[in-house]
C-alpha cells in the first residue's frame, strides 16, 4: 500500500467498461458515456511542484500515479512529474494501460530512474482478448511493456497485471508461456464483476494452469 496517490490527469485513451469514469460502471451495459460530472483536466505541473516542496510528509514516502479516473501517461508533462517524483519519493509506482507513448520513451525512463516502478494493465495478447481495454492498441502496449522490461531498472521494476475474464480465460496458458519466455513479471486477477464474469469451468481451468507456475493469482478484480 502506497502512502499517497496522485491522480494527475482525468483524461484517458481507453474506455474500460467497469471504470468509474462511466455512468453505469457497475452494470452489464457497454458503451456508456463518460460521467458528465467528471471534470476532464490535467494537474498543472507547477501545482504538483508546489505541493511536494511545501509538504515535508511527501519526502521519502511511497507514492503512486495510479489514475483511477484517467491514465497518468496521457499527461503532457508526465516526464517532468516522474523526474521530480523520483527525486522526492522513496518509490514511485505508475499504473498504465500501456497504449500511450513509444517504446523509446519507456526505455529512457527505465534506464534513468531506479526507484520508478511500472504496472502495465494488459488483459490479452491481441485486441480480441484485450477487449476490456477499449481503444487500446494491444501490440503497442505489449511493445512498451517489453521495452521497459529490457532496461537497466525496468527489468526488475515492472509488473504486468492481467485481469481474467470469460473472453480471455482460454488464453492463460499462452500468456504464461509468453511471460516465461521473456522473463516478464505477470500477476493475474480474476474478474468478479457482472460484466464479462468468468464461468466456473473456465475458472477451474485457469487455476489448474496457474497452480503449475510461479505466477500469482491475486485478489479478485472488482472486490470492494
């Protein structure tokens, strides 16, 4: 558990159906509009800088840019946020769907900052199985994950979070093989929300596969 979380942007390139950005995120209806009450903004970098410099409790703390209402990588000044955060915090965790920016950008971050950790939320090897991440280019996201993993610090400071739904449960063995061949740190979460909820027989097959690996099956996605 991190000490603090900064939502530095409420913009997002994706439209994940169960995201709180949407009006009906707890129902089974797709294609919901973004909640009109959600203000679409980027935190000004100077505001972040002032908060950090004027509040000592942030120094040497564990902080995340998780983006509950947006993806932090979409922020136009994300590199500046990372630079200041890495100098101030003991650890900076960044959670992203991976579909933004290019491999060269992730490579630069991974070779420069020893205390920055990335979690890539990618729920499939192809668009057809990563369909929960609406509008995300899956190949681009995986290329960015691999680019970060291949860096000086990213080789250990990365996590691939894969949510298991009914539509991608058949792919788990392929994901395990893919991650093992590339030495990727992957963890699985089982979706328990009504939308795309995994069937019991599919869940049993997933658990059988994971029981034979070193990969973790973390707490369920959607638990309150």
